[in-house]
C-alpha cells in the first residue's frame, strides 16, 4: 500500500486505469503498468 491510499481510493485508481482489483503487480501488462505510472506522476 501507499501512504494515504486506502481501499476505496485504490479501487477508484484501478478502475480509472482499467485494472481488475484481483490483479497482482507481476500480472499487469505493460499498458497497465504505464497507466499506473502516468497516474501517480501526474
């Protein structure tokens, strides 16, 4: 978990990036990883 990111906020971020909540970090595609990186850099 990241500081200040609870389960509700994490679910919203995953939905925004098109990632299922059951995915592990290792199971993400390159596109999904890129979406998360872009989201947190903004």
